[in-house]
């Protein structure tokens, strides 16, 4: 019984880890103090929406800061996002539900905290919404950022046909 549960948990973990998410590239690093804390800027492309690039920022604590303040294994939940059209837009098969889908995730602690970017399609306003937030196993964070990419009036190629409002 226990072995079956462990196998099931391992299989689910493997499936979750292999989910299609964007990969990010560090494009900037700004030092903010003398102890070595930095703000990291990453560019990520939505794997299902070509022509959209998001820039995400987050705080990266230094070793000195970790020694000074403790809490060795996590960074703060302060994130920002900005998404823009950077080429012709081609929308693949995306999740059109109210929750949308996760397009990026990255660990912010050893185990428990994850920075995530979700994409939601606002049909009524023909707009892609990108939400950056931090997800924690035991409690969520109220710190978030949002960016929108309006599709209205743009020549957009929809792989599955444009959804009706």
C-alpha cells in the first residue's frame, strides 16, 4: 500500500516537472546594496504564443544577507512582470478557462516557494493577461504583478481558430 502510494507520488511529481513551461534567460542583473543583493531580470517567451515576450524581475539574496538575517533557503516574494508583442503573434492551443495556464515556474526556495507566471485569455476584451505570483505550499502570497497584451486590431494567427466572445 505504502509502496503504491510512493510510486504514484513519484509519477505525479515527474509529470508535473515535465509540464510544458517557458524557459527564461537572464538579461539583466542590478546590484542594490553593498552586501550583494541583486534584482534579476529574465526574458521569457510564451511557449504557446509566439510573438510575445515577458520580462520578469525578482530579488536574489546574497550569502551575506542570508547569514545576517537567517532564512537561508528562500528569496522574498517580490516580483514584477511586463509583457509586450515582440513579433507576429501566433496563438497555439491555449487553455481558455478562467484560471488559464502556467507558462513559467521557477523555485524561489529549496523546496516550498515557487515563482509562477500564468496566462489568461480575456475573451471579452481580446487580451492576453500575464500574472506573476509566488506560490507556497502552506500559504500563498498576496504580492503579484500583472501585464496585458491586447490582441484587438492585431493580425493574430490562431492555431485552433479565434474563440468567440
